[in-house]
C-alpha cells in the first residue's frame, strides 16, 4: 500500500518515492510509504481503500456520511502528515504498468472468471448461507 502524493506537495515537504510518513486524523493514524504521482494535484493526497492492515484508510475516517446518499465521506477526511523516514524504496513494484510496461486487456473478460471450477456466483453464495451476513 502507498500514499499517492502530488509532485507539488512532495517538493514542498522534501518527500520522494519511498518516504515513510504518518497520517493522523481526529480518528486515528496510519504509517505508509509515499509514491509521487501526477494522479493527484496540489496539496491533496490519495490513500487507496484496499488495505486492511497498518495502512487501512478506515483507521483515519469517522462514521459521518453524506446526508443525501449515505455514502461515507472518505474524500473529506483531513489529516496531518508527518515524515518518519526520508529515504526508502519505492512502494510501486517494478512490474507495475505505471512504470512504462502496460499490459492492456481488452474488456473485462468476466466470462473467464465465471468459467473457473471454484467460482460461485454471488447469489448462489447467499442462498447457501455463505454470504457476509449469512
């Protein structure tokens, strides 16, 4: 997992790929390595939502939600960023497509997933009592 940080903010704070930071919000804190990217702009950062460990964004967020949609307000979370270690190894694997070797796939190709012997359709999992609430 890594924190995506804009080139502008990285230059301002002396951050490079692999710098270890701590993000602290009113709800908690996480430690995560930085990745400088133009995918975010200005003084914003982006922490992906697919980590369940030490860098899980849920450790930073509260339970407030949009009043109209009841969607969690993840993108409104403010946090203080503290540099823990300047030097580090880039958290982006060398084989990642962002490093200049894209391997595009045509379409979603979900039919390949459905054809696997171990695949269970979500509706079937619920009927069998295998769902998250089941």
